[in-house]
């Protein structure tokens, strides 16, 4: 049967998975094959592994996609559509804090809405198509930005030191069991402030029954991280830091 490149191409045939970086798809295939030698797969086994890898990747990212081409639907991200009203507020917080550098993990196309000339922006994502949009925006607007294919589930934590780290609408989906990845990332980020958000409405638009993530509060407490929270219509926000004066500054803003 086909080699790994063929299997990667098969997995990416689905429109919603097309943009995911090859190395991330490859890891999903290896994880789905559970030790089976993928260089010598029968037709049926290959079908099963392709299906499992797709499921795995959809859980990471596909469910937020409409599958429409990028050029015709730049607002296709669910979280972006939901957040339209909040961006001006978010930008005013960044201005007030005089933010000069941002690390955006699982960034999607969020950097397009908040990066500015004069800022150093690190945009990390598993989707190549999103990173292409972000890089185009950096170039067209002379922004000192870097894009990187990065998997939050990969146990690699080589993060740059920045004023802010953003983990927006991404932490719910990076642990299959427990919250090890979320814990490790929060403990390794070197930024002075971390902005985290979680959705509090379902894709259907209905409010979630239990929007509060107790597990997340436990992680913050265990890492002695202080936080200030704020709920918008669709998201729950956590502004996190070890530096209390910074949090006080945020809490005093007219949010
Ligand atoms: C709901 S979207 C949020 C995008 C952006 N942070 C925002 O708030 O606008 C979740 C994003 O996380 C990315 N993602 C999901 N799993 C990831 C992982 N393991 N590593 C890196 N990014 C991931 C998805 O590709 C998707 O762009």
C-alpha cells in the first residue's frame, strides 16, 4: 500500500482538514496507527487509520470550520465571528498596557485583528492556511511578525519571552484526558501577562450549562497565578499574571 505521504494526502482530502500542517497530520496518523507498521498497510487498515486520524484532527480544529475557501470567507472562524464586538475593547487593553510583544498560541487568524506596526508578534498554529493569512497581513502592514507551525499537544515549550501570551478559545481542546498539556503550557509560558478565553456558548448559540472551568482555576491556583476575570456575551476571559499591579491596572480599566 501507499507510503506515509499518500496517507497524509488522503487525510487532507477533506476540505476542513486541508490546511493542517503535514507534520501535525503525520503525528495524528502515527497516533492512530497505535504501533502498527504504516509502511505496509492493507487497504482496510489504511481506511481505518485515515478515518481515525481525521477524527483526531477534527477534534483539534475541524469543528470550527465552515470549509469555505479562505479568500471568500475571512471571518470563518467561529470565535472570530463571536468576538467582533470585543476586539475594540481587547485592543484598548493592549494599548493601555503599552504591549510591544505578543505570543499567540493556537492563534487562528486572530493576529489579523490585533497586531500592529511597532509590535513583535509570534503567531503559532497547526493550520498552515491560517498562518498564510496572518503572514500576508504582517507583510502588508509592515508588522514584525513571525509565524510558526506549532502543536500545543507536542510537549515542546520553547516560548519567546513576550509582554503578553494569548491562549484564546484553544485550551479546551488540547487534552484528551485530564489537563496535562494545559498545565504544562501555563507553567512554561514566559510572558508577563497571559490572556485566556473560553467559549461560554455552544456552536448552536445556546448558553453552556456549566461554563466555569473548575479545572482551569485549579491549575492557576497550583501555579500561584493571580487572575482577573470578565465575561462577554460569548466568552469567559482570564487575565493572568504573577504581577498584581498589572492585574489591578486591567481591573480598573473601563471594561
Ligand atoms: C476556536 S479556534 C481559536 C482561534 C484563535 N485563538 C481565536 O481565538 O480567534 C482554535 C484554534 O486552535 C488551533 N488549534 C487547535 N488545536 C491546536 C493544537 N494542538 N496546537 C495548536 N493550535 C491548535 C485551531 O487550528 C484553531 O485555529
